[in-house]
C-alpha cells in the first residue's frame, strides 16, 4: 500500500522519476507511453459503453440497465487509474533495470467485459423488457 501511495505521488510529478536509476532507451519509454494511451482508449470505450447502455436502452428494465451501465463505467474508471499506475511502475522498472511488473488486471478486466457481454446476449435473447 505504501508503494501504491508513492506511485500516486509520482503520477503528478513525473519528473521525479528521473531521480530513480538510469534513463532507458527512449524507444522503450515511448512504447510504454503508447501502451498507456491504449489503456486510456480502452477506458474511454468502456465509459462510453456504460453511458450508451444507460441512455440508449430505455426499455431495458431499470435494474439490468443500471447494473450493466455501472459495471462498464466502473471498469472504465479502474482501467484509467490502472493505466497511469502501470505506466509509472514500468517506467521505474526500466530505469532500474528490473523486470517489468506483472499484473492480473488484464484478466480481471476481460472477465468483467465478458460477463457484461453475456448479460447483454441474455437481454437480447429474452427481450428488452425482460
């Protein structure tokens, strides 16, 4: 938890990362940044999907609509926070010459998206009004 708090402080002071280790090949830093941006695009898509479920499926029962929308919105929020945290952890590992950090987050996000997708298939097959 203390390491996470330190990482959060570094989110807003990225120049402080230069005090840690050596500067990696710029291509690795740019690849890390592209990965960060891909995670942000995924987060935006999840958030957009959450709003779409809520706004464009008014005939869907309230519980289903809100549940699916909140699942997508929550996944989008977690994905955006995870993106910046992972970017910082990878940048620090590269500067220190360490192995890149591993994470279970991609698997957890995939499970959430799959559950929402299966629920949407169920809703489509049963009908909008359940």
